[in-house]
C-alpha cells in the first residue's frame, strides 16, 4: 500500500531528528568512557540541536569572523550531530595543522561528493595509502624545480591574455577564464587541442567544480551528515539531490576520462604533443597507474583553472579600486624593465613591489575564504578544550587575512604592509589560501607563477580604471560582500576600463 503524503512528511521530519539524537547518544557514551570527560568543547553559539541553520547562510566565513569576536578564535558547532570546529587565528591553525599534522590531516567522508563521482579527487581523499600515492605523483609533477619547466607555456598564454585584453577589454572576465583554463590544459594535455574541444572540456569542468563547491560548505546538504539518505530513490520527496548528483556524476566522469583518453589516442597514433600527461602515460604499464594518472590530472585541472581565473579577476578589481597601488607598481616596472620588452619570470627577484602586490592580492581576496576541512583521527586536547576524534576542523582564511593586529585596515589594498621600515620585503610570504601542513596545495609554485605573470604583464601594458558594479543600485556594506558566495570565491560582476598604456611593449610588438 503506498504511503500517504502525511506519512511521508512525518518520516522526513522524524528521520533527521532521530539521527541527531542517535549521534548525540553515541557521543555521550564515548564521553562517559573517556578519561578526558569533563573538559569542555570550545565555545560557540548556544543553539538547540546544533548550529546547522546558521552554518549554511550566505558567505559563512563572514559570520564565523564575527562570531570569533564574541566567542573567541576557536568556535565549536554541532551540525546534525557532527563535531565542527572553526579556527580564526593563524597561531591555532599552525599549531594544529602543522605541529599536530599527524592527527589533523585526514578528510571527512562525504556521501554527496561520492554520489557526484568526486571520490577520485586527491584533495578529498582521507589520509592513508591511496592519498600518499596521489600526493607522491603530484609532488613529482609540481614541485618547485619541476614547475619552472612550465614557465614557457605560462608566458605564452599570458601574452595571449594581453592580446585578448587589447582587442576586447570589456570581456576581461571571459579572458581570465579562458587564459587560466588554456594554461593548465596545455601543461597537462598538450597544446594541440583545438579551441572547440578545449572549450568543451572547460565547460564540463566549470559546471562540476561549481557543484562540488556547493556541497563542501558546513551543513549544506543533509545527506552529507546522514549517509543512509543516499539510498533514497530519486522520486522520493526531498530526495531531489539524487537526480542532481547523477547529472553531475556524468559530467565528472567526462572531465576525468575524456582528456586523458584524448592524449592516449594521440600517443597511439603518433599525433600527441608534449605534455605532462603524455610523459606519464608513456611510462604507464598497468591499469592501476592509468587510473591514478586520470585522477591526478583531473584534480590538477579542476583546481588550477578555477582558482587562477578567480585570482586574476580579483586583481583587476583591486587595481580599479586602489589606483595608488597600481601607479606605484607601474613605476617600478618602468624603472626596472622599461617599455622595450615584456616582463618575464626572470624579472621577479628585481621587482619587490610587484611581489608585494601579489602577496597583498592573495591576502585581500583569498580564493578559498574557508579552507577545505581537516578531520581529526584521534581525540585531542588544545588550550583546555576537548576536540574529539572525527571532528571536522576548518581554517577560516577570511578571518586569518583580516587580523587587524597583523594587517591594520585589512580591507584596504596596501602592498606597503609587506615591507620593513628599511624598505625591504618582510618575511610574511605565506599564502594562506594554499592550505597548511600535509594538505598544502602541491601546485602552489606553478599557481604563484601564473598569477604573478598576469599581474606584472597587465600592469606593464594597461591602466585599469574603475567604473563600479554592473548593478548600479547594488550597495556593499563591506569588502566581503564584493565576492561571491562560492567555495572558490571571485568578485561579483563589476566593470572596469582596461586602457593600453602609452608606448607599452605590447603595442610596440604589433
């Protein structure tokens, strides 16, 4: 006999509450047996049945930053029975993620990401042997010395970006996306991929990465906290996530398989150009290695394309809002490089103010304002607080970059904050967006070069002048609201004029 609508509604209401009660009961039993019972959890908002309703609101990193002022730098949430800790101070992040990395380096299993086919992703794997295999290959491909081999491709693609901005400057957002994806695709899969095929790969990656980002936020999807819900059929009321996950999984499989298969066929027919994946495939002899290459390549492409584009867009926004920093940067470029040639990576050591612009950009507009979670693999005590095994711990990058003691007037884009009183760059060169400890981004050296090249090349050839937002009635009460509510955060739509500088080297080469 089919269930009535009222019965179904009752089941949907009772199931989450029952799950919370069961989870809390289990935690209570563990606590009773624990030698550290009596120690408190870190402070946090006192909300009944957990803080899930607050955890999923728009731009949660802004809320967590405000909560830190009230409850302290370490905030505890209970989201559907799951222990969650938000770290808002760099000292705590470094102590737990770096000094205690042995127990703070895993990842929480997420049924929703698995439904979407993302269990292959290196960054989402729990700490263990499979993760170590992924990490070893990523380090092999992207460590600092190896990353310098990709600079000719990065330089060529940056020049393409300059030409695109020269032809159609109003399309700067699309140009940033195209440049970022074309760069990582050429490094991974080769430069012989047609624009049409490349656009297909990029479109698929953008959609599936966006879907992934939405489910990585604390408390966003109930199935992430109640794995049993993954077995509900798609037609069941409230189980529409099944349909969406199935759609995303098709795209995820395409993103992972098709580019590597394309390179593999090229190798068989002798038509493949030089690329990172081609080199790996030529030394691949078993299916296990082939699958690993697919996983690592897809991880690199998904991470590299979106993050670099977001950084470039944020740079253009910063220059349009803070023209004084732009003028100082251009003066240094003109003095050191002149206008007879385009900048290269060899110029980086001789351009300290440009280096400060890069550091300030990564501070002022963190691409991941809420860093990916670290999950504890053992009970821990920190500053008198009990952090149980299985706790999901987040570094609130937005709060770290808004520490007013370290960065006075943090919403102001001010590269001078990275210089000492004697005029030399200080030692604050850690990019917090790249993560921490054993989970630090393995592609950070290549990403740094990509963003730095874009900064110095654009400033050498163009003036960026602000025009405001596309929505003239839109009012922002803080810098934080000028960035999107996504896992990978980028500026909300804005306009700026990108005008060629007089006698720029780019124009001279035409």
